[in-house]
């Protein structure tokens, strides 16, 4: 297992939900899913009632999870791309998923489980500087260099807020 795959597993284990993406009748879609990392793959739990599992089964999917809305200084995003197949999880895997939602869009939740066999794994990290120094540039602040640093810090903060709302 590569360093990137080990890091991805570590990060995926920090969050419970992500998004699975594929296409249905040539139209792309993204659906929320609960995930568990097991036996070198990613197991997903989706709501059968939405029908997304039919488009994913036997096809190539991308599964992404992140902490982009966490407010943490170090943000990350993981994407696993591979083939998905419908599976029956073991008792241990079912226990790892934890309790299922009672309903989705007002309808009783019916779980369907898929396994994604990773072909490609990507990890992106976003580290943001914080504190007085980052917001106002170097000491003595009135020089052009300090003003540019402050402008960059304001742009980064604005981008971070935008990213927070988009995700």
C-alpha cells in the first residue's frame, strides 16, 4: 500500500460521510453516502430508495470525503476512484457503520451496500496560516510587502469562507 493510500485511509477514518459520484444515462450525479474502510476497499451505505446504487453497480465511481466545513486550520479532501459493486457486509462491517438514519427525504431508509475497489487515491491538503502575523503581514506593516501579505491573507480567508459555504 502506498503512502498516499495509507494517508487516505487515516483521513477517511476521521469522518463518516462523503459523496459518491458517477453518471446515470450520461448525466453526472453526486449522492451522499456513509463509508467504512475495510479490507483494502471502501464500503458505502446508500439509500436504496434513491436508486443511485443501480448506476454505481459494476461501474466506475469516485468517492470523496473531506473536512472542508470543519473550521480546522488543516483542511483535507480524499478521493477514491474505482469500480463499485453491490455487496452484503459482514456483521463486523455492519457494526462499524453504526445506526442507519430513520428516513431519507421523508421516506423510510432502506440500506444498500457497495464496495469500491480503489484504482486511484488522491489526497489534497490545504493549510491556512492564522494569527496576527498572517493577517497583517510582517511587523512594521505600512510597507508595500506587508500590505501585499495582508491582501493575500484577506483573499485566503475569503476563499476559505467561500469553500466552507460551497461544501
